[in-house]
C-alpha cells in the first residue's frame, strides 16, 4: 500500500508542476488553487508512505517520478525540446526509481 501511495504522490507532483506553469506565477486564481491542492495532496501522500518506507528511498522515488513525468509531458504537450539525449536521461531516472523499488524490499 505504501508504494501505491508513493506512486500516486509522484503523479500528483507532476500535476503540481503543471499547475504552477498554468498559474503564471500564482497570478491566475483557479490554476493556483489546482497547484496548491495537488502540491499539498502530493506531500500528504508522500508523508503517509513514509510510515513504512525509508525516507531516502521514498523521497528519491517521489522526485524521480515527478522529474521524469514532468519532463516527458513537457516535451509531449508543451513543445519543450525533445532529443535522444533528453530521453536517455529520463530513462536513467526511471531506471534509478525502479532500482530503488527492487532493492528496498517489501513495505507494509
């Protein structure tokens, strides 16, 4: 269950990043509300996952999901630069996230 909470927290971290982009520096009301809600939700779920997961592993996985997901969606939806090198770097982040999961053992 802790890993599920952590993955959802990571996805909400991606949503938070896009909310910040859409809020234009928190100058637009509803996108700002969205950014705050997704950011807080992400942190709450991360905190709940820490009941059973090591903090270093959980934090690295959380930020890895957020970074890789935000970079990927930025390339797909926002026209950010896409290259083989960027894709390779994102793949390395995801390999690290999966690796941390594999070596962390079971969690409650």
